[in-house]
C-alpha cells in the first residue's frame, strides 16, 4: 500500500504476541480467529508467545498460521530476532507488552493493542499505531484505507 508522505508498505508477514494481545487470561478473544483467517489469504501469520497459561496452541488450532512458543524466559530479544529473520521491512508486529517493544520498533509497522490486560508504556512508545483492541488492529490490515488514513503525513 502506498502511504502519502511515507512511501510504499509491502507487508508479507504478521507477527503477533498472544497473551494480552490476542487473548485475555489465555483465552482467545472473540473475532480474532475469523479476522486472522481472512488476513492469512494475503499475509503469512505467526503467533509468538511465552504461553503463560499453556493454552495458546489449543486456542489457536483453528487459525491458519504458525504458533511458536518462546524458548527464553525473557522473550523481547527472541521476538525481535524472529521479526528480523522474516525480514523486518516486510513485517507488521502486533503486541501489548514490554517484551513486544523491540519487535514493534523493528518491524515496518508496529501496532500496539490497548487491550484488556493493559499496555506497556515502552510498547506504546515503540509502535507506529495504537488501537483499543486486537480486532480493530486486524481490521486496519483488512481495510488498508483505514491504515493509510492513520499513517499519511
């Protein structure tokens, strides 16, 4: 998509945090699966999580995408490295926590979720867009003119 004053944004990947971003107390929020599956028709979906509640794989079984459980207890650098491995310039990162701040800053587009489990100030400061819930964030990608209107200079 061409964003006036910013140039072209060519997104191939979406990397999402799970807890606090897509889920509350480990349970997938309503509407997320349907929107991610629609989005998966045009962009590769990756879910990264420390899986605090141990429910991510089960909750995400209907999502057309890959789930990766973090290997490090402090996952910020691991999430950032994952975005880099995909190609940060073609990646949108979505998160809410302090451990998401590095991937939000590294990605071509960082969307921070002001969700039901709160939002880290560091994540907020490293994102390009803030939305009040995950479904609004996914709708920005499904309806790109909304995103263009938000990001144009």
